[in-house]
């Protein structure tokens, strides 16, 4: 049985006026797809424990539809306490929270280097690729250097009105670190696969990204 590690944000605030967290569909759709395919899925975060959900990702329909899935968010595992060698793939859902705690995390960087250097599947959607930022392979190259990938675009960030509150713009930062960033129209379903690297542009891409990740696995 294939085993997938999903790593989520613990961050609940952009600032005192703006709550954030995990974008629910970007976790729920991939989680359900992985389980449907018979994969074992562990859900982790940097601190472990309960995961905050971005209020903007919640509506009555979502909350009801994914009631069972959200139970997985009540008590996540602590990433640093896991043996990443046990997993066949790692997947990073988004939400603005990821922009604040996933970049430059030593534990996440160590995990990502393991997956990259052992030719294992690496997936992320929307702001999830923020977790790639600052990660260098053992040869000194950026993790994303030369990779064809996508993620939440500068245009989409500007349209949220939150661009000025972000520590960086994700598209710009990934380009700076050598990624071949490919994007489609704002808010359209767009997925890139480059070898074992699978990325999706935005919430609309969550299901497609999960399906592409499954194919790579």
C-alpha cells in the first residue's frame, strides 16, 4: 500500500484583522482522492495538533460535505517526529497560512530533500508551494530550480486584496529560485507535472492536482 504524507499549516492569522489557515477544499479533495485510491494517508503539521481553517474556505455545504474529513484536522502529527523514509509521497495543501510557517522550515526542508533526492512524489496546490521556498538540495541547488511548476499567481494574489500583507509573492519567489513557473488564467483549473513533481495553481485545481499526483505515485 502506498503511503502519503500531507503537511498542513498551523498558522491562523495574517495579522490582527485577518484570520487565515488551511483552505479546506485543498486538503479535503486530495485527502479523499488518496483514500479512494487505497493509499494510507498521514496528516501532519510543524507543530501538530488542531489545524485552523481559513474562514473564507468554509460554507455550509463544504462543512457538511467534509464533516468526516475535517476530523482528521483535530489532532495532526508533528512532522519532526515522523520517519519520512516510510512515505512514498508528500503533498502540501494551501491556504494563506502556509505563506507564514512553511517557508524556511528546517523540518519541512529536510523532508522535501529526502523526497526529491530519492525520486519520490512531491505535490502541492495553490499556496502549498510556499513550503518549497528556501529549500536547497544537498548539492546546493534550489529544490525548484529548473522545475516546471505552478502555484497561486501574483495576479490571483492581487485579486484577493491580500498581496500587500504577504511576506512575499509566491510566483515571484519561486521564479527567483529558478522555477519555470507556468500559469493559466486566474481561477482556472491548471496542473503541472514535471517528473515526480506535481503542482496546482489554485483552489479550483485541487481535485485535478490530486489525480495527477496519484498517477505519479
